[in-house]
C-alpha cells in the first residue's frame, strides 16, 4: 500500500461501547419477557387454561376479573417487549454492518473514497476530491477510551473554479483514533 494513503476501517473494538449498550438493553428486554411469560404461565396453570382460551372463553373459566385484566395487560406488555426485541436485533445487525465500511484518503491524488454497506441491502460508494484536511476531531465515551476506540470527524476543504466548501467526513467506530488523527494531520 502506498505511504500517502490512509485506510480507515471500522472495528469491533471501536464500537464496543455501543454494542455493549444494545446487548445490555436486549438482556433487560429478555428478562422482562421471561417475567411476563412466567406470570402468564402461573395464571394458565392455576386455572387450567391455554394461551388463547384465557381471553376468548373467559366466561367459561374460573378466572377472576382482576386476573383477567392483568392477563390482558400482560399480553400487551409481551407485545411491546417483542417489538422492542425486534428493534434491538435490527440495531445490533445494522451496527455490525458498519464493520464492512472502508474509507481511503489518498493524499497524492487528493481523493477520499468511501465504501460501505448499510443494513439490510444498500451499498454506498462515494468518491470526492479534496484540497486539504482542515481539522480532525475525536469523539469518545469513557468506555470508548478504555477500549481504545472512538469516532473521527474529518473536516476537509474542497476547491472548485467557482467557490470552496468545507465538508465533514464522519468515521464511526475507529480503533485507536489518536493514532489515526496523527496520520491525517
């Protein structure tokens, strides 16, 4: 690889804090799911009813009104937790898809090339010219600093015949962003 090119890839180490947050939320949601299902199973076993017959044939069972209301509420809570679990699973998958991204900054040809895949099936390839890099900012949480990861924000100047523009390149989940900053400036 040429020495005047900097290749930037997202890493698992760089996304550790966000990944842990989503996994923790998923575990909490699964705990709620188990508690709701445990309550429902206790009602089903107590009154000898099934999942659907507890609500559809409520008058033919010995279930008390208050327990019927609580059971109906548990169905709604279970649905809400299921939707939350599907949402969290999608967020974790989209987060892992960020690992496929590659950004190459070529100082010889003054080009920035970005290639990445977005969950579920979108591919983005962006190439732009730049004149110079103005600023590189590092954004890290405490867990990012401990794990050696973080986000880079690169501000660069684009010149044309008519005007000039400042653009920002957002590079999430970088491994050792301090080292990368030194390479870029």
